C-alpha cells in the first residue's frame, strides 16, 4: 500500500484505497490528482515526493468525496499548493459539510460528520481558473457525483476517478454510490470511446482497455434498476424499499450505509420516475412508489 507506480514517462500513481495520480514536470515539480482520505494519507504521499526530490505545485481534485480531498488541507498548510476542482466539486471542497448534508437530506448528525464523509475544508479554485496548469485535459465524468471529472496528463494517461469500480468492489458493496443514474450511464458510454496509453480508475486496476470494466458497471446499474422495479410492483414507501434492498443484497445498515445507499436508491427512483418506469402516489400521508402499468 502507498507504493509508487510509474505508468508513463512522467505519470505515476500511488497505489492506495483511492489512487492518487502524480504528474512530474521537467523541473521536478509535480501535480497530484486527488490527495487521499486524510492527513495521514497526505503525510505518506509527501514522504514519497520528498524521497524522489519532487516539489508539489498543485492538486487537481476529480471530485469532492472525502476520500479524494481528505489530504488537501494537510498539503495546502504545509506546501502552500493551489487546489483545483470542477464546478460544484470546488464548492463542496471549500465547504465539505455539504457532502454529508446532501447524503442525509438535512443537517447530518454526529455519526455522519467524520473524515470518511466530511473532509477538512481547503481553498479551491475551479478548473476554469486561468491558473489551472496547461497540458491537462479535463474530462467531464458526471454521474457518480455532481461535476466529477477525470484528467488526461500531458503524456496521455487518463485518470477516471470513480466512474467505474472493480468487479470485486461491486461484489462486496453491491450498490455503488451514484448521484445521477442517467448521467452515469452516459459517462460509461463516453469512456468506452476514449483512447489513452493507460486508464487509471481510482478503485480498480489500471488498464489499457476500459470497455470491459465499463460493461460490468453498466450491468450492475441495470440489475439494481430491475430490482427496484420488481420491489415496486406493489406500492411501497421509501423506507420499505430501502429495507428490501439491504436485505436482498445482504447489506448491514448503519448511519453511513443508510446515507450512502439511501441517497443512491433515491437517485435510482428519480431516474425510473423520470423515464416513466415507476409512478408516485400519496396516500395516508405516505409517498408510495409503484411500477408503471
């Protein structure tokens, strides 16, 4: 863990729970792609940089989930580096309370205000800033989170953030977090058309061909959608639907899983409603979801 792996002339990644990309410039300055889940991750990555004689210039965050921006504050305090992120992701990076608040749908109680769902705040600019480093391509990858993006380094390595998970991860967690299901499916279609020397997803092995992994993730999304349509053959409120999802997939509910899986199931139901596959009625002050006839 935290092994430095070179994938192109100047591009590397640190093999850790959410892979951290590194691009080295001619002057031995480097750009990080994401920063890990906390200050301890930051310390371990900084040790790698120091060992190599590299100086951090900036961090390019793919999105604002805490496991991708958790090291930001450590690096910014200790190196003064700039940080960039796309769109809404930059706003959440500056105000990380927004992540657990969004997931819970209200003020997050204490069990949701921890480093796995709420990073420490850091100063962050949008990728549209004139200070954004030249030579990097920003690749919109919406769906998993609001304005998530990947980055193509100048030597043609594409970091894909969380737009795909490994088959092993999907088997373990079953319901991967998704904010916008249609946008997520569109992103899977998009990455199948991309070309690169190598692709580096945050939660799967680096590979030269991303199409097989994209299809595995697509099949899981459609499987979950079919399950929800089946559950809703009889009118059901959200809590009943969520209980069925947890039971059918053998998941164990706690505060964190309630927020993550619950938010994802709501996103699926919204997508199914917008596409006419489920309907909604209000009875006895309950909101009921039902498969469309």
